[in-house]
C-alpha cells in the first residue's frame, strides 16, 4: 500500500517566511518516513494556496529530499505557456533524477482563471491542446503543433525528462467519463469522493484497463485525499484538528464567498471537523482509530493509494510533526490495498 501526502499550502497565522520554513521541515519528515509521494496544489490570489508557482517550491524539495517523489496536483495548464512549462518539467525531473510526478488539469475555480484574463469556457480546449504539446515535446527532438490556441513549428527540444517517455501522469478525477483518456495514457488518479463514489470510478477504471489489454499488475494508482490527525488520545487529536480546520475551510471558501458563488455541493466541506469526520472525509484520533478509518476508506473505495492532509490551517508545526510521527510508527505499515488492487 502506497501512502502519500497532499498539501494545499494554505496560509496559517505565522509570517510567510516562517511558513515556508515550517512546511519544508514537514516535507523533510515525509522523506525520512518513507512516504511515497508529496503532491502540492496550485491556487492563485487566495490563502488556500501560497505556492502559486509550484515549480519553485518543487525545485527546493528536489534539493532537500532523497527519495520522496513530488509534483503539482495539478499544474493548471491554461495558465502556462506550454513550452515554458515543458522546460520546467524536464528540469525538475532531471534535478531529482526521476522523482517528478506530473499532475495536470485545467483548474476548478473560474474565479482564479478570470484573474488571469482567461475565459473559463475556453480553458478546457486550452488544456487539451497544452497537454498534447507537453506529450509531444517530451518525446520528440523537435516540436510541431497546430491548434486553435497554440502553434509551434520545428521548435528544438534541447531538454528531455529523466523518466522516459515522460514522468508519470496524475489527474484529479471526480467523474468517470474521463477514464478512457486515463487508460490511454496510464494516468494515476486522485479523488475526494466518498467510498461508494470512488468505488464506481475504480471499478470502471479496472474494467476499461483490462479491456484495453493491460495487465492488472501494471494498474495505475487510484487514491483519495483525507484530512488526517493522529494523537495519543482521540481528544488530543481532535483538539489539534480543530485548530486548523476552521481556518483551512475559511481559506477554501474565501474567493467563492467574495464573488457570491459557491463550488459544487460535493466540494463544500462541512463547518466542523466532527461533521467532516462523520462524512468520511477526515479523521482525528488514536493510531488505532485512524488505521481502522483509513482501511475502511481503502476497502470501500477500491483504492491502492491514500493521500493524507497532515498540515492545514492554523496547525502548529510541532503538532503536525507529532501526528506524522505517530502515523509513521503505528499506522502506515499496517494499511493494505483494497482486495483486488494492484
């Protein structure tokens, strides 16, 4: 069973320079503990994400870690010049000697896209073209592409990725209609749905994967994200979780409220951590409680990967480190993939 970390890089109460230092301390702890991967969100003009240039953050991680895989989940492709991003991807993959995970998407917040002067109705087509540019550029000596939004002719590709033909692809998936593309490109997926919702997606992915003639042993990773806080007692863990959750949720909704809009109902987290836990979207408790919760989530969703949000909102660095330590020593090794998972 592979365990990863998802980080919104949402702003807490500490000064920003200290925030980055504290977060890097946590990343180094993930590396030492043997977590499979670290995934960072990309957001703009919001305290939900203060790593709006994820490549800069990932370059620092490449130099401060030894084995941890890392990547954006996701790069918002319409916000980048595709060739510029292509060069960045190759640099990061080479600098880390093949530890980059390439998460891609078009962006779920129309508000953030409009801040960049983009029409959200146009970004799906921009995303599709940019994705094709990236794939061609990483596997060709020269790049030629003709589209509605991007046009290039015989551009020399001096940089190549360390991993061939390209770093593993990752995609945030909430609907099954995107699975044919995932099968075609062997894409690892991550969702935030409950067990039943994720099971629909993972069962269909396995079926379409097999229909395409692929081996189940090569099945991509299929994961889910959950807030996780571990303590010596349930009370201790819940108190820590509460210190962070309210501020995280406030940051999550800030732009939507400001613009009198709201995200889709399934994306809105409840007001309290206890309610989030009751919905199966978060857990705070002893190692035994956390282990049982996560294993139930894995089995219900048909998963072979779990992403933990260990740091969020106003949680103190040392509290996060304690939670990570307890998880590493008393939870992580006991988790198993869902039956039938690769």
